[in-house]
C-alpha cells in the first residue's frame, strides 16, 4: 500500500487537515487530565480505524502509522505513541504474540489468556511491535469468513483444509489471526493428520454454539476433502496438458509433419485416459463425502424426532391431536397461498363490479343486521334506554368492522358514501331503540 494513497484519503476525510492552526493543536502531545485531550484521542483513534477499514488492513505497523500515514511536511503527531498505547490498553489493538496458539490444547490456551490478562505490555513494547492487529477489523473479518463458509455449508459446523481457509481469509497471516481469534472464542479448532505428508485443517462452528470436540469422523472428512482438492488440482493440470497437446498436434498437422502430429496425438490420448481415471476417482470421493453429509443430516432429523416424541410424552399430548393441529396448519397455509395467488393475479372481474351491486349487498347486510337487533330487543324487553343505545352502538361498530374486512377496491367517494349511510343507519337504530324502550 502506498503512503501517498493513505494521505490522499485522509485529506478527503478530514476537510480541515491542511489548516495550520488546527493541525498544530492536533499534533501536540497529550498533557493534563484525560478530559483535556479526550476529544483529540477519539479523533486519532477513529481516523486510524477508518484508514485501516478503507484499505482492508488487518495488520498495521506503529512506525508506518507515525512516519507515513500522518506525515505533514516532515511533521508527525507527537501524541501518536500515546494513542496507540491507549488503544492497546482498551482492547482496540492486540499484538500477534497475544493471540492464542490454535495448535495448542484448550488448557494451554486458557493459561495463555490468564497470563495475557495479568501481565500487560508497556508502551515501549507496543511501539516497537511491527505487526499490531486491529481487533474491530479482526472481528469483522471473522464474521465475513463464517458467512462465506455458511453459504456453502448447511450443517452446524464444517471441516475444511488449511489451504482453503487461507484462501477465504485472504492470506497466511490473516488466516492465522482469524483462526487464533476463533479458537480463543471456542468457535474453531485446529485439525492435523500425519499421513505421507502433514494434512492441516480447521473445524469451524457455523452456529451460535461452540465448536464440538474433534472426532475420528472429522479427521476422515478432512482427509477426503484434502484428497478432493488434490484431485481437482491434478485434473486442472491434465486439462492444460490436453489443450497444449491438441494445439501442438493441429499445428504439426497443418505444417505437414505427420510424425510429430502423431506423437502429440498419442500424448493427447494418454492425457485423456488419465483425465477419465482422475474424474472417476474424484466422483467416488465426492460421493463418500455426500453420504457422510446425508448421514449427519439423518442423525439430526432422528434426534429432532426423538426430542419431539419425548416432549409429547412429557406433556401428555395425544398423537391424534398433534396430527389434527398439523392438518389445520397445513390447511391454513394452503388458504393463505390461495389468497396471495388471487391477489397477485388481480382478477379483472373485481374491477367490473358496479356501484349498484355493492349498494345492494350493503342494503342486504343492513336489513339482516336490523332483524338481528329486533330479535335482541324482543328478548331483552326490560332493558333501559342507555343499555339499548350502547348495544346499538356496538352493533353498528361491528357492521363497520365487517365492511372494512371486505377490502373492496373502490374509490374514496364511494367510501365516504358508505360511511354516511352507516352513520344515518346508526341514528335510525338509536331512535327505534328509544321508542321500543318508551
């Protein structure tokens, strides 16, 4: 990364960066109480994080930050050492040596954490550290890595080779930092197998739970995954060889050199046979991995069924009742889908409904509601006037609610007409109730 690009970014982000008076005040060393220089500290802290996030820098060097990033004509901030040390003490910066060793055991990692908490580094040690890690960016990188793995995996955890993990993280140093952080949080575990060569891998938890312990199945999956990646690399090399042999055979044939063309054709045939064998072996390995994944899925489904059966027994729920609830739920889902489909289709028949038809339906509803109110009045002949008015108001309110549930696509004028009609009907019902009560 070029220092000039960083300085240009700072000039764009800090509008008053070139103003001499403001710059002089910012570049001074911290003195007095923290409240006197807290605002300046927050300015430098936020600016360091902003620059690192913009240029995707997980690691920074204290000397580079002081001499290159914030250099103004040979002048550097006198407070920068203090800023970096405060960021270290407050957890925004960690050193590479402070990270846990993912290859060590859990007990060793725990002792290392306790030692790090009890013995803090001095300002000088932090300043001479060439590889300071910005913890907020490390956390963001960790979330990004887990998200990438979750997009290609549907299980609660996954096992991948170290090479693939490094490719996802963007480099060896980045992968080491991410793995150390995940291991310290209990979300990842380092795996290794000693075969003809050392096979390294990582087991990462893709859920909120901590990663489970290493099993023999995890090591087998790591070996198969490593074999798959190696076979894919061999297949890519064979494809390149086939392409080269094919072009050479065609060129020799066009030039009239049939012997050389025949030799290249034989090499092409041998490469094609090797390719077929490699593809066959690769398919077999991928089939085994697929069977393992399906077995894990079946196991989880079986465990879920057992948990459900245990819950039914503990709560004394009848199986037929569960079936009935599931059937009702399925019917409700089907009905909801039908409504959504009908709304999506926008049937033009709803548009062709005339206002007279709507008013006729409305009159029928009013008549039916009036008959119901009369029956209620006859059965409750001794009710006083206030009770009658309350009941009529509630009935009228239920009518308004029923009409609002119809959700008819009509214009605002027709809506106001219906509301006026409802209001007049409410008055008529109230008068009738008063006459009946009298």
